[in-house]
C-alpha cells in the first residue's frame, strides 16, 4: 500500500513539475509582451463628459490607444488573450483614431453592430473582461446613458467618429 501511494506521489510530483516547466516556458513567448500603446491620433468629440467617463470605464482598454495594462497582462497565457482582444477591439473600433473605420464591414465576423447595440445586447464589454474589471459592469441605467451617449457621439449606426484631429 505504501508502495502504490508513493508511486502515486511520484507521478503527481512529475505532473506538477511538468506543469511548472510549461508555465515558466510559455513566459518566453514574445507575443503579448509589448504593451506600448500607439499614439493617440484623434480625440473623440464626446457629446458629454459622462459618456466619456462611462466609455473609459467600460470600453477604452480595448477601443482606444489609452489601454491600461494590469499586472496579469504580463503573465502568459492571460497576456495572449488580453493582447488579442485589445488589438482586435482597436481594429474594429478605436476612439483614438488610426484604424477606426468600418472597413471590415460585411467581411470577417459578418454584420457590424453599432456600439449602442453591443451595449444593449450585453456583448460589450466582453464578458471575460468583467471578471477582472468589476468596475466596468454597467447598470441598466448606465447602459442606457452610454448607448445614448455613443449614438450622440458617433451617430446611430456607427463607429465612424466625427473625431476632431488633435491639433499639434
Ligand atoms: C476586453 C476588450 C474589450 C472591451 C472592454 C470592449 N470591447 Fe468591444 N470589441 C472587442 C473585440 C475583441 C471586438 C471584436 C470581436 C467582436 O466583434 O466581438 C469588439 C467589437 C466591438 C464592436 C463591433 C465593431 C464593428 O464594427 O462591428 C463594437 C461596436 C464594440 N466592440 C463596442 C464596445 C463598447 C461600446 C464597449 C464598452 C461598453 C466595448 N466594446 C468594450 C473587445 C472589447
């Protein structure tokens, strides 16, 4: 009996060792480590300070160039996920300018939805984001305010922002 339990113990030890080696090894993968935010090209002309505040609370980490990178965004494999969502989010809709257009419309991912629709149907902010960002949870009233605010700011259908170029 002691024999089999020690064999079991050994197997567990090897398993844990392998997990530790893999966990450390994946930290060497370069993807997801560069957290240099691109320059802010345009400033969005928000319809109100409140819209801006709600947007920065719930959306800006993935839809602006002012991403705040928490400590766990440095730890693989979470870093890969955070990087992917941030780059994809910016590509689709970016209040800091750059690729903020809807050029992907009808292409990959099918129909584009407006920010207001995304807020109302609960698909934005991405649910996984809320796990580590409870402050990004919006009450029904805040959803209402934010979707009305983004519509007033970006127009009913879209994300083609009437952005003002930040003057040099
Ligand atoms: C954790 C990162 C993250 C957060 C936070 C986030 N988004 Fe997104 N967003 C994405 C990603 C990734 C996509 C592309 C995949 C998809 O469409 O689901 C996306 C897509 C979108 C699109 C679709 C654009 C298009 O042209 O189809 C809109 C609109 C949008 N987000 C609005 C918002 C709004 C509004 C908020 C805040 C309430 C928000 N997002 C918060 C990552 C995020």
